[in-house]
C-alpha cells in the first residue's frame, strides 16, 4: 500500500455531521473522507470538461435532429412507467448504453408507440448540470434564429 499525502479541508461541524448521518443511513460502510474525495473528483472531471469545451469552440461531431444540433457527448433521457433510460450522442449517432444506434423517435418509443420525441426526451449537453426538455430547447433554438435574422 502506497502512502497518499492528505490535506485538511474544514467544513462547518453541522454540515459534516449531517453528511455523516446521511451516509450512515443511505450508504453504510462508506467513509466520509472517501465519499468527499469521490465527490470532488467527479466535480473536477465535469469542470475540466466544461472548460475544455469553452476553449475548443463549437463541436465537430454530433447528431442533427431536425433544426437542433446535439453535440458529441450530449446525454438523452426518457421515462416510461417510472423507469428511466439513457442514451448518448457519440460522434454522429445516438447510442444506448449497450451500443445500439437509434433515432430520437425510436428512443422515445422503445416501450410504447405514438410518443413524440420532442415531448418525451430530455437533453443534457456536455458540461451542463441540468436537463432540458427537447421541445423547450427546440423553441429556444428557433427564437435565437429568429432574433438573428431580424
């Protein structure tokens, strides 16, 4: 076992105790220090990706869904009967976790028929923290295009 140098991080005692009790209830056996380390590492990964996206400019790969461009790395989510499924834009395709390629309509209708992908798919773009409904993002894109043409 190798020695890993450590540094102290000070938290308010109430926050530390709240986290400790929460972990005891939800994840018994997980040490607070290890949990905080993992949390910080995840945050650094997302922030590094976000910064790289800002520096590199517009993406070169992605999926064109009608008038909406989904850059490489965009996550897609849909819900059906309290179950969530995820897919990701990889290069110029939308892929399920098992590697299967599909269209937005196929993704929205995997377990049923007649669902409009714009209404039943949520998007999370690379470097973003929040999900947005595809229909809302589509309206946003259309408004931007209208304001640029005026």
